[in-house]
C-alpha cells in the first residue's frame, strides 16, 4: 500500500509534536483550477494542539510546523492554513 501525501503530512506532524489532538483536512478539491493546484500540490488546513507551542508567538509556532514538514512544503503542499495551540488554549483557559 502506498503512502499518500495526507499520510506523509500527518506522520511528520505527529512525530514532531506528539500532539494532544490534531485535525488535518485536505482542501485541495476546493481549489481546483487555482494556479497552485495546477502543479499537483495540495491545499491543507491543520489544527494542532501541543505543549511544544507553550511560550511561543504564532509566527514561531507556524515556523515550527513548516520546519517539521520540510521538503513537503516545496514538493507537495501549495497552501497550509495553521491553527497551533497549547493544551490550555485549546481548553479555553487562556
């Protein structure tokens, strides 16, 4: 069985962040005909909750996510919408 792009993204995020929860959505079908979709790269949305985001500003959180995906950001992902929260933020404590 071959590994899908979705599976590769999920695996890398899980390995990097050991998230308390994560929702990954492939929204590529919503962008059919879009210039970025022409090359076959996908559009994704992720909501990830991890204690690794504690004390980090949003831009630093996003940079960690991008780094964890590495080459996929250049070869497989055209767009990635990120919501990165700490467990306390996800529970509404902050």
